[in-house]
């Protein structure tokens, strides 16, 4: 069975599984194609705005505004395309490798993929908080994709052993206590909501019965 850590010189692993290097090359090629298509659309829109504004005193400002707007849209479209490829790289292939580790009882690969999912989950949660800032960094999506491929290959056990495990082990008691408190509060909230709902339902039924009795006595 081929693991994600195939050698960098291999183009394709036996069985049809692409190596991390090959997946990165394919993702970069697709991102380049998206950028080229976005650039072509940008050029077409600028030419259309320039021709449409012929004879207008605001011809140059209109063309500049159209160029800036098209550039913004093209950048957004390219970023979305790269994010889509990055999501596939980050989840689809690791899901398949995890499936193989479970179906073939490969303890070594299973442990490696568990480390990857722990590290990826922490990074994904951190990214949620800083996504607005990180999105302005040049080539952030490509750098993120390269990081994910490195984690799948050899990086996850390193990051887990040097950073994640010591941090979680040192704070395990406090984390367990916080989880227990949150669960207790959530259960109490559900019980209070159920009691309130039952009380309101009972009062509504009583009001309906009283109205029916009043109509029957008139």
C-alpha cells in the first residue's frame, strides 16, 4: 500500500494514487489556468469599457474603474478556485487514506492520519479567526496548499510531537473541566427549555379549553 510519503521523484504511485508532489503540480496547473481565464475576461471587459465610452469626457475614468472592478473580481475568482483545490487536497485524499488505514488495519498509517486530522483541525479553527487578515497575504492559498501536502507527507507527526501534544497534555485537565462545564450547562439549558415549552403548551391548551367552554355556555 502506498502512503502519502512517496518519494519526491515519483510521478505516480502504483494503484493510481498521485504523490503529493504530483498533486501540487496538478493544483498549480489548475490555478494557473484559472488565472489565465480570469486575465482574459479582464482584458475583454477593459476593451469593452474603452470602446463603449468613446466620445465621452469620462472615458479614461470609466476604463480605469472597469479595470479595477474586473481585477477585483478576477482576484476573487482565482482565490475561490485555489481554495476549492486546496479543500480537495486537505480533505478528500486524507479521507481516502484514512479509509484504507481502517480497512487494512494499518496501525502505523492510522496513527499518522490521526495526527494529521488533529493538526489540520487546529489549523482550520485558527484560520477561521484570522482568515480576513491571511487573505491579504500574497500567494497565501498556494502556501497553505504546500503546507497541507507537507503535513500529509511527513509534517503532521513532527508538528504533533513538537507542538500539539505538549500543549494539549499540559492543559488536558483544564480542557476536560471546560468541556464538562459546557456539557453541564448545555444539558441544563435543554432541560430548562423543555420545561418552559411544556409550561407554555399547557397554558395554551388551558386557554383554548376555557374559550371553548365560554362559547358553549353562551
